[in-house]
C-alpha cells in the first residue's frame, strides 16, 4: 500500500491493502478529533466536474484535519474546462503544478484513469461516471466493520439502482475480497452488471439476485440502499418506469433483525422514508462521518 501512487479503482487494492486502510481509519478516529499538523506543507486539489456535497466536503475535512490545505472548484462552469473548453489533460497538467495530490470527480467513465495518465502527482478517484467510486466503497467497508465488528460472515443486501450506481459497483468488487453472502435487489432494468456478479462468484461469494425489497431484507445483517439516479438515465421514460420502487419504510425495518444496519451513500430521494431515521438500525448519517476518517487514512497512506 505504501507504494500505491493513485487510487483509481478497487482493483488497485488487495485484501491486505483494504484491511490496512481500515486499520489506519481506526487510528484516525482520535486524530480527527485532536487534529494533526503532519501535512502542513501539503496541498490537495479538489476538481469536481460533477455536483457533490459529502464526497467533496469529506475530502476537504480529511485534509484539513491532517493539517493540509485545500484548493479547487466545485462547479465546472467556473473552471476553464466548463467556460473555455479546456481538455481534462490540460487541466490536470496545470493543476499538478499547484498541488501535491488531486481528488477528481467527473461525469464520464474512465476520466479518473485518463487523469492519472497525464499526472505526475497522485490521483484519487472521487467518482468516475457510472463506473466506480472506490473511496465510498472503502468507507462503506469501514462502517460495516466498525458497526458490526467484522465483515466476514455477514449477509449483505445491495438494493436499488445497481446498474448506474457506481458506489455499489465498487462495493460489490470490494466484497469479493471477503467471505460474505450478497443479495442483489433491483428492478429488472437496473440489475447489477454481469461482469461484477461474475467477479464476486469467481471469488467464491454466494450471490443471490432477488426482485423485491422484502426478499432483500430477510435475514440481512447489512441493508445497503441506493437512490434511483435520474441523471444517469439516457431516456427519461426509463427513469419514470422505475422511480419510487424499492422504498424502505419503518414497517420494513420492524421486520429486520435488531442488529441489522441500514447504510446509504446519500443523497437520498424517497427510497428511505423519514420515519426510518429514528430507528436503531439507521446508520447512514454515522456512515457520513466514517467517510472523513477513511479518507484521512487514504490520504495518509498515499502522501506518507
């Protein structure tokens, strides 16, 4: 892990690498509160060509808590790429002169890997089209381990938009490193990519595809909800046909085990009703904070 220059895909990491990140994240819990000056000489550039709240602020909070500084943009219209048509390659080759590490989110698949090809400083993928979101998967794994004490041996249900949801793509590939049972629950038009299912099966994971939320939550240790991503659909009619499906309500939660945890990468629309928030199983806002310490760990292991 110490030799990792970029974090573009979960495939960049072995089980040992992931476990090291999770262990480092645990150590960051105390540093996150007390703060550090370790990277006071370092600058992180956040290049967000696509809207973000949690990921961008989480990375910025992580860098600041490590003592570093932050620059960048959160609105592509305010950048030369948006206003003047600058290429991604030229943006990267410019920004690397200003910073020590770049965190990038972009709406096009493959964009983070392209950025890494042109950059001489580390690149972290903060979301690449509908492709991958590796740091989200790592904070999800940290949340599961922190809240359940383990990852191995659990039954984990991934629910909602499994076709366009880059968070579940990365999480599914990461779970292939562990001894888990995975249920995949999605509308027919939003099933998980076959390649990811095959990857999990090759790793020896029991993968079950179900059609309803009722089947997904039965005996689950972790229920991972996702929103139906309107912005990813090429055809609005396709979105209208599936919106509002797979909605988790308080009566659903009452049928879960007491120690089941409900996670969600956020933002949510209507796939988890507000009355679920007060249930003991609802852990998605705690999950948000776990993103800070996990990203602190990633920054520390790459910059250090």
